[in-house]
């Protein structure tokens, strides 16, 4: 299967701990996105990369959040000093952006529970 | 900024009923419009798309037409099935995706 993969699928942590999630995009895709989805809501944009460059960050992305895509392939999203409000599904998507079109393909998500 | 307003749910219909889920948007440019579906326990899947005004997207019996004059992209299906039970998200993109809040659809036999 060559879709977007995310690991881990589930993470339970205690408040104050750091967590890191990984996303492996579809191999030829140059763009990679992170979204957060809370219960009963649509996904909200966090940040995106074109190749290894981080081009945009949402104001939702506080200083405790950092994302990297060091070689323009996989990406990691780290949350430091987790809070209960960080509990959500974290979604990764990738796309092969062209001038006129940008269809994003989503991974299964990582569900974070902060106790 | 860009935004998507989606019909509030949940929606419950009988099998073979006609479905409409309303979606309107606000955007500064000329976005592409999408409907995504999330089946129970699964990830987001693209259902259909339209990239410019008057385009009609269609898939699995679902249709939606990009209406620039009314800034709408309503989802329709003529005869729903139990297997269509899911959460449906309207979304637009210029660079990143902006989603609506989702509509949970339940089809009863």
C-alpha cells in the first residue's frame, strides 16, 4: 500500500510529557500537511511543508508544537509539555501540488489522549 | 479569511431517500471545492471535487455543483443506502484545506 501512513495510531500520555508523531507521505508528493481534529469538529490546519521548507504555520500552533520535514520526505510533529487540551486526532496529508490543483490524501491519523 | 459553513447534523434518513447536505463558503480567491467522507473507524477520504465555477463533481452516486454566484457546493444523492452512513465534510482549498464542521449522516433500513 502506498498511501499516507502515520505512527503511532494511538498515544496516551500524561500531562506535561512530550510526544512525537511521524507521518510518511505518498512517495512522490512534494507537499505535506498537518491538521488537528477534535471531537465533533472538522479538521483544522496546523502547518504545511513544500519539500523540506515549512511554508505556513497556523496561529493554532503554539510554541509547544514543532514540526519538521528534514529531507523532504517523512515529517514529525512534536508536542512539548502536553496539556489536556491537546487531546485530539492529528491528521497528516500529502499532495503533489500543481499550479491549478492540490488534492490532498489523508493518513489514518494519530489519536492523542492526554490524561 | 476563508471559511466553510455546513449544514448542521445529525441527519437521519430512510434507505432510498433523497439526500441534500448544504454547504456555503467564503473565500478571497478562486478555491477548489471538495467533499470528504469519514466512515466509522476510518480516515478521511475524498468523495468528490470541483475546481472551477459550474463544475459538477460526482462519485458513488453523489453529486455537487460549484456555484460561484451563490458560493455554494451542496451535496446530493438521489437514493441513499445504509452504507452511506458516515460523517461528510465540505472543504475548500487555495493552499491549505479549510473544512466545515461535518454532518453526521445515518441511514436506517
